[in-house]
C-alpha cells in the first residue's frame, strides 16, 4: 500500500473528492490503483508493482503500444457517444481552460510583495496578471475555433500523462496509470499531445527527446485502432 500526503494548499486548485471518484472509476476498468481510504491530509491506495516508465522504456515499441492502448481505454471511461464542443452536456466544458483560469486566480498580483527573493531584473521577465488573462482568452479562442472546424472529440482524459505517471509490469505485460488529480473531460488530442510533450521531462526539459514524426504516427495508429475497436465492442 502507499500513503500520499497532500501538498500545502493544493486543495485550492485540485478537487480531492473528484480525484478519489476517478481512482475508483479507473480501478474498475483495471487501468489504475485501488483506492482504500482518505484521511485528513492525504489518501491511502494500492501499490502497483512494476517499473516507472522512462525514456528508454517508452522507446520500446511493445511498451509504447501498450501505453497507447491503455490511454484509449481511459478515453472510453464514461463514453456515451461522440462529444464535441457543439454537443457537450449543459454545464460541461473542456478541462484545460477552466483549470488554467483557476491557477491564474491564485497568482498574487504584487509579485514583489509576495516573493521575498524577487529582484527588479527578474520582475521584468514576468507577465502582468492582465497579460496572462489576455493570452489565455486568445488561446481559448484559437483552440475552440480549430476544435470546432475539425470536430475534435472530447473524452475523459488523464491530463498529466508524464512518464513518471505510467507503470509497466513486465510480468503481467500491462500498463497502468497513476496520479489522477487532473483527470477530467478534455480534448482527446490534448491528452495525446501532452503525453508526447512530457517526453522532454519536467525539472530540466530537453525537447530533443520529443518523439519524431515516425514514432507519433505509429503511436497514434495503434491508439486509433484500439479506440475505435472498443467503440464497436460497446455498440
């Protein structure tokens, strides 16, 4: 079993009740750990034996094939027909814009007063709160326009599929995902693109590791075959 303590103030931008509901949901379809219980500042859940996927493992075609198939399974969770922006149920919207707005609202507008190590030189490099909001509005407009034009699907997504959140069990020959804090409906293409983007790493990103076109096409072909075969099975 594993115990995870929540970071200070993370409840300001992460719904812990939604995270628990998601963990219970994905465990039923065998792509995530079993949730055991919640305590005041954390949770207890199942330890998944296996290796955390790294750049070497993710380059193995057997393993990245299983990752693509597992993500297709996740995207089928709660699948109830093809959802796009135009036919989303009332009150629902893609995760990405609402979450960014939640984060921007937490930004302390007076950077210097709220960061003891802030210097005048560094302050010049940081966008103003209003500029961040303007950029988000522009980004949302561009992406929604593109998504409408191409009928981009909206599915239940992981939204944080970095390599460290993928477990490969060599004995069982299977893949499972962990850390569902950000799981929610989102653009299908976003979840895939975010996974590729995470190949670069987090602490010191190196975009030389971003997968080449050949890798992406192989991966997406496997994903689409799996995704649409599951739709046929459900129908």
